[in-house]
């Protein structure tokens, strides 16, 4: 007599998230541009997850606090991490090099590229990660800022934290030299 085992077939083994496996969601930025991401990957954001739990039929989700350029970086981050949030960066930072501070080695060049090319883009990413409730990305961005200011003199820290501060300083110096040249020509 054969004993038949009750083994579930492949369809029964899949979890609840498998129905989201390839389903896409469109994210609309505050400037009206749209970008697609797998729904499962987008769940790294607690705001998106909650929104979709409240309205599971939604295909387009407005992200009103984030511009398109920043949203592109976030979707890239979501696609790499595939919906599972990586460990938060240890504090205090062990090193100024981000590659020495992150567990996932992809994160270092990702955040370095954003932080080195355009400081405002880094700050926008931090604000967006906070707005979208993506804790690991928020901590990654803040760790990048900390690595930039680590060991720097006060004046340099002011420039790093407020890129417009450098412009204001240059404007003041230009006005001073202009006034000095006016007085010397009299």
C-alpha cells in the first residue's frame, strides 16, 4: 500500500507577496513626471506600503513631496534592494569612506555619486527618504553628510551644510572689494 504524502504544489507554497511579484506601480513626482517600479520593491517605503494597503487597486501613486530627479534615485535604490530594507549604517562612522561604513557595497558608490556631484541632490534625497519613510536610505544619506563634515574646519562645515553660504560669502567679499576700490579711486 502506497502512502501518499500531502505535499503542497508550487502554487500553494508561494506566500502572500507573490501576487505582487511582477505587478508594477507608477509613482508620480511633484513635478508631474512618472516612473514605474515593481510594487513589491516599492514596499521599502512605509508611505507607499500604507497607501497601497489602503487602496490596493491604485495604479498611480502621487509622491507630492519629491521631485522627479530625486524619485529616480529612490527607484534605483528600491530596485537594487528589491523591497527589503538593508541594515542601517552604524554610528558613529568608522571611516570617512562610505565603502567602509555600509554593509551592502552597492550603497557606497550610489550615495557617493549623489553626494559628490550635487550637494543639493543629496539633501533632497535625505528629505525625500524622510518624507517617504525609507529609514535605511535616510540613515545612508545622513551618514554621507557626516562623512563629508568629519574632520573639517568650521568654515568648511558651513559650506558643506549650506552650499548657498559659500555663494553669500563670495558676494560679501565682492562687495567689500568693490567698496574698497570706490574709496581708493576718490
